[in-house]
C-alpha cells in the first residue's frame, strides 16, 4: 500500500496549516507516520488521495451515521442550495429540525441551534449559570466537552492522545470554577457538592466516547441524577457524540435518566457544522431574546446545514438501524476478543450501540485512570496494520469507533481478516 500522495500533501500542508490539520485529533501524533489525505467517500467506504479504499469507522468522528453521501441527504442539500446559502433571518427548516429534535428528547421543549459541539457546551454552561445564579461546574476527568477554556482541564479526546493535562493559554481564572470528579465514582461528586454551595451544574458524557467508550454504572448514573436534583444542581448531558447514535434520541433515555440541559452536535448536522442545546421551557426562557442570557450566531441555523440535518434524521428514523448496530457491534466485539485470544494479546472491548472500541489492557476500563493504563504502542501497531488491511480507524487509543447503517456483511468479513492480521502483528508473530 502506497501513501505517496498523502505524504506529498502533508508536506505541502505543513507550510500554511498548523501540523497540516485543522483539528489535532486528525494528526497521527500517537500512532506515528503521516496523516492520510482523503479524496472522497461513499456509503461505508472512504478513499484516500493515493486511491486506497477503506471501511470507514471514523465517520467524521460520528456524524456520518448513514454512511457517506446518502442519496436522500444529497438530494435535500442540492435542493436547499438552489434557494440560497445563508440569510440572517429565520427559515421553516429551523422549525422542522427543532421539532424533530425536541420530539426525540423527553423534557426538551425548546432548542437553540449553534455551529459546533463546542458552542453548544459553552452556551449550555452559560445557561446553567444564568438559571441557577451559581458559577461552579463539575466535570469528569476523561470527558471531552469541546475546547472552551473552562472545559479544557482533565479532558479526553485530543488532549488524552497528546498526553496534555490541559491546554496552554487558558487563564487560571477561567478554570477556577471547574471542579473535577471521577467518572463512575459518585463519592467524588458528593464531596464537591458537600464542600461547595455554589454549584451550577454537573456536565458529563452520559456514555463516554472521548476516553474510549465507557458506560456509567447504574448506581452511578441514577445516584448522580438524584444527588443533583436534591441540591438544586443542574445536570447537563453532553450528547454531542451519543445523540441519535444508539437510539433515535439520547443515550440518557437508554441509561434511564433525564438531563436538565442536553447538548447535541455531530449526527444532527448530517456532516455539516451544527450544534444545539435544549431544555424545558422554564430553563430555555433565560436565553435571549426571551431572557437575559446572550448567545448569538451569524450562521446559526444555516439552511444547508438544516437541510442536511432534517434529511439525515428523517432517513435515520425510517431506517431505524439501531438493532442492526447492536448486532454488528456484537460481531465486532467477538472478532476483536477472539483475535486477541488467538495471539495472546491483552484486550478489553467496550461498546454502546453504534460506538465501540478495544482497549489494549488486561483489566476492565471504567474511568480515565483505567483507560490511561492502555498500551498505546500496541494500539499504534494495530492501527497501521488495520490501515494496510483496509480499515480506517481514529488514530488514537482514546477515541470511539463508529458504525454506520451502510455497513454490509462483506465489510464485517473484511474487518475480521484485518483484525486477524493486526493482532498477529501486535503479538509480534
Ligand atoms: C465532539 C464533541 C464535542 C465538541 O464538538 P465540536 O463540534 O468538535 O466542537 C463536545 N462534546 C462531546 C461529547 C464531543 O464528542
């Protein structure tokens, strides 16, 4: 397999782009080598500029849940394009997408569209502070909530991959109101709540994807909901990744809780830049123009992005691929575990609906500390061998892999062959 053209573009890209990427998760920092440059994609496959074809399990880090360039989505976008790209005024499409989203989340009466997951979270945090009059926020180590200052402590995703404890350039004042707790450890939250009377919200990924996939225990998540309610602390579910991924609606419903504020992104834009935050009428009425919390956006509710979102969610509801996802994820789990066993490689697999990933670790992974014990060198070997065998994965041990509804049985067969080759390589045989 040749990567000549990718290499060429990478070197060219270094000149005027930072590291030749526009998001550090796309750099191959932790797996070595140069990032692949993509030419095009269709269905479950993605093709790089050297003409190599891969089964795509990155799927733009989640959004492409139907696979690439689904016919109906393409048609909706083309139609919207003919009417103009941006107006700075309201359109019917925004109302339609808002209804689809609100209907899918119990307790969500109103939603505000923004342009990214980061924007959704920073707005949700401002909203929690506006509603409660308190400033402090509890977040969990290993959870990633976008790159706003206050959330760039003990964060997963690119920071975990690059082994950064936080980001330079974040003033201490900006994180002074951020308290860190441990995922799946209710006591660590209780302690903060007992010691601080001015907490606005607890924010979490209801199922994590940014330290790899980690599910909350029943006792932890139910306890967290009760504890926050009891103390008048809002619960923010950051479902930017999990929203519409494992059911039509949120992971919070699957794990049996209801958030006060929900953040969305990724899938709801169908590949275009869309984020959203939503809550009950009572909470959302704080937001301007109804209330005194300011939040705005020139391109928010962009008509092309709304068309992509509406058509993606409509088709997703029609296909209802969630049982198929469970089945494929089950197969993939078995393939990974059997491959590891065959070559005597320590492996733990975590999954939730259409999110799955292996950890190169012998022990169960329940939080960020567990995840960090993984053998990232083994992951790097595994990653490159998967690439060479036609499977495109996130270039990090700490990112979830994603399934799309365009995956075929043939894709799963090819995946199995790739895993066998990759595990053999990891074992050094
Ligand atoms: C991706 C992600 C974000 C950030 O979204 P962007 O669109 O990259 O700004 C926030 N929270 C979670 C849980 C995410 O997975």
